C-alpha cells in the first residue's frame, strides 16, 4: 500500500510540482431535474388584469427567472440527508387579444415550489472567521449546515390559458379591488412576496380571486447541489501566471479605427444561415 500523500514536493511524474492544501467547497451530492410545471397561476399587474378581463385569447409568452429562494433543513428520518426547499419567482409576459387591433402585452408573477432530498454529510463544529461581525454584534458562530446551490435557466413557456372570472366586479388598473359578490372565495393563493420581487414590475400586482385568471405551463431545467467548506489536498502544477497582456493603455487610443476594423473577420455566418441547427444530424441523403 502506497504511503499517504502529504503537502510538499512530489515526484515529477506528470508535471506536478507539489501537493498543496486548499480551502474550497466540496460537493457532497447533486441532482438535475427537468420539471414540467402545469397550470401555474400568474398574478398579473393591475393594468394587465384589466386587459385580461376583456381578452378573447392569449398567445406567445416568455418567462424570466427572477430569483430562487432556498432553505436547507436536516431530514430527521434520514441521517446525513437534508431537504432543500426551493421557491422560484418568474416574470411571465404574454400577448392578449382584446379585439381586432394589435395584441396588448400583459405581465405578471408566477411562483413555483419544489423540494429535493440530498446527502450533505454531518458537521457539528461551529464556524468562526475574522471576517464575521464584531463580538458586540454577533456572539454566535455559523451553524455547520451544508450550502445549497441552484443553477437554473429561464424556463420555456409551453402553454397559456385563461380561466373565467368569478361573479364579481374586477380590479381597476392600479386601484383597489372591490370585495367579491356571490360564491367566490376572497382567499388568496399567494399572500406575501419579497419587496425586491415586487420592484421588478411597473405596477402593483393583484392577488384577488374574483377576477379572470391566467395560467401558464412551464418547462424548467435546473441543477441542485449541496456543498461544504473543506480542506483538500490537491496536486499543484505551477502558479497561475496570466499569459495575455492587458489592453486599454494610453497608446491604444492612438490606433487607427479603420485598421482595427480591418482586423475583424468577416461574419460569413450572418449572411448565410446554416442548413442545420445545433443538435440536428443529417443522414446519408442529406435529410435531417
């Protein structure tokens, strides 16, 4: 059995100069997911709600992932595992047809919750650092929970649909909503959102149940991982010395702009669209 490698010079077998100790994040567990989120309610702005109440149909649509709130809690029934609760906040934009004119743009908020279970090992030590606040401000070390990291792209809008309103007068643009009349429930599906999310919309959002509703189906790709601070022993090849010279010096301003333009390659691809798209393959007959 070979001896354990310790920090210090090592035998040069592949350009490795020495083994060094570093402090970094070690990934203990990770997963990827492809969620099809069906009939997710969209909470429109007041202006958009007034348009939806008169709309005949909606089309198109795009979704932007604004933020993902993450909460990590130990799984009491499974030692070393943690539940990761994620809440995605989306800005949904679509086109609503009111009459024979041009479609009007509507915008609103959609929220999706999911939970994953990942292994994050155990750690009972409390963590203190010289970068932490002073003793008067904080006298407790950080708990040694693993850190959850979410990587996600903007989702794909798969479908949109309108739902008939309840029997009640609807909300005027950027004004207060009247109480529901009839058998419609005034209870909101969503009661509170962060101020930074509200600031992403140019008008107040409406969460009333007595107006016409918009639903969206999204396709979301994401990756989730649990990390911990770790000291790792790794091989070192050399120091990372930059090889490219810095640009932006004073003499750069004296360059001839036409000469700089001549050095730019002609964008042939912009004038001749490709016959196939990335991910498409052709058979022997040239068909995709």
